[in-house]
């Protein structure tokens, strides 16, 4: 059975443009808004919720947003590098051409999320739950999926070099046209489906994970 596709975000038809940068106070809710080229770098807050919103070229780099909630949100060209958001919740979110290098979202829940053309290297999703999440043409080198629960997760045209899947559990996941060199925890990829030529191409990874030695011809 193929992995289920993420549901699309339910976006406002006419979001209200925001003049200036919002404060991002504790437990603040932003809804029905358009944030365009807003600098929010380095903000700190707990319990921020952003609902039914469109974010374009918004800078959230270096923010510490504990229990951040994004529901029905589209992000385009945003900078989320080094964002720290433990116990975050992302539900029906679409991110396009975003920089997510070094993001930390441990113990988070990502449901119905699509990343397209994003750079998500050196990031950590440690102990998070991912359901119906698609990574399309993304750079994911050295990303931490340790102890994650992945269901209906798709990797299409992604670079997973040196990713860490130790302790992960996968169900109905797929990988196509993706690089898997030097991944850790390859023995935890039960539940991942790949095209047969790509399974054969990565035979060395499976042999190493199973402890199968190589005989000289």
C-alpha cells in the first residue's frame, strides 16, 4: 500500500497583510494573516499559535518558540534556520523553498506537512511523530530522526546522507530517487518501500546493517 499524501492547508482567501513585525508574546495567536518579508529573528516565546496564515520571506532564524503551533499555514522562502521549537505542532502546513538548517523540533508532531525544495540539513526531529509528511527535493544531510515515529512519510529526490534513524519506527513510508549514503540506523528502516533498482543500488547499506561480510571474487 502506498503512503498517504498530506492534506493541503486550508488557507484564507484574502489574508490580512500585517504592517510591521508582530510581537510574538507568550500564548499569542495570529490568525488569517499575511506576513511578507517580516523580520522575527531571535524572538523568544512560549505557546505561540499561527493559524490560517501565509508567510512569505519571513525570518524566524534563531527563534526559541516552545510549543509553537502552526495550523493551516503556507511558508514560502522563509528562514527557519536554528529555530528551536520543542513540542511543536505542525498541522496542514506547506513549506516551499525555505531554509531550515539546524532547526530543532524535538518531541514534536508533524501531521499533513509538505516540504518542497527546502534545505533541512543538520536539523533534529528527535523523538517526534510524523504522519503524512512529504519531503520533495529537499536537502536533509545529517538530519536526526532518532526515536521518531514515521507513518506515511515520503522522501522524493532528497539527500539523506548521514541521517540518523536509530531507534526510529517506520510504517508505510517511501523513498524515491534519494541518496542514503552513510545513514545510521539502516536496520530500523523496516516499513520503508523503494523502487527495486534503488534497493539493489543500496545493497551495501543493507549488508552493513545486517552484518553481511564481503567475499573476494
